[in-house]
C-alpha cells in the first residue's frame, strides 16, 4: 500500500513537469530567470520560495556544459522558474555578501584561486564545480548536488525538493520510484 501511494505521488509529480512545459511565457520559455544573491534576499522577503543556487566558476567546463544543455531544457527551466528562485553564484567572487543575516567573504587561502565562504557554506565545505545547492523557503538547510547533472537527473532532484517529497520520502526510495 505504501509503495502504491509513493508511486502515485511520483507519477503526479512527473506530470507537473509536463504541465510546466506547456506554460510558456513570451519572455522566459526555456530560459531560467537567474538572479543575484542580493536580489534573492529582497524577493524572498515578499514571496518565500525554495532556492536553487548554481555554484560555478568561469574556468569550469562542466559548469558551461550544464548551462548549455541541462539548464536549456524547456521543461526543467519552466519548472525552476515556477517553483524556485534561481541564483547563479561564482565561487571565486571576491565581493563580500550578506546572506540570511550572515556576512560572507572571499577566502584566498583555499584552493589555487581561493573560494567564497558562501560557496563553502552552500556546498557543506566542498569545492566541487558545478554544485547545485537547494535551500528551503527560509534560505536554510542547503542540500548540495555535486558535479555535472543532465536534464533527466536534475529534474528528479528538483522534483524531490520542489514538490516536498524530501519531507516524507527517503531519497533512495524516491529515486527508485521515480526511475520506474
């Protein structure tokens, strides 16, 4: 009975991607509306949403590949725009930032080029690029996903968090049901 209920939830969630694919705005169909950390702070005060943070660097080939392929998927980009605030963040940015009431700055002593402490916070201390960090509506509890993700894998991750499956279903169970 539990498995049938979980399968029903997964099927309904998968249908949400199809629905979101059909809702196209003239300006944004197929394009993620990326914002800055500063814009996120302002927007989330008025309309709380989950957050997708794309942590990358200018030299990262896998990051560019994700930008050119995964994030160009129309269904995925429409789903992101509907359910999340999407933030692009350069892990090597030297600018000091306030995020969720905390000050974050650049640390030149980590790695070859240095890394921003916000990137470290969002990735649980790991410097892997790209990293996609999912945060809750309160801009807390970062859940990092490391490395290149194709559109299919990214849709599964986004669905898990975007439709709140993470609150009731273990990732391994969700992943198994989602792929059936």
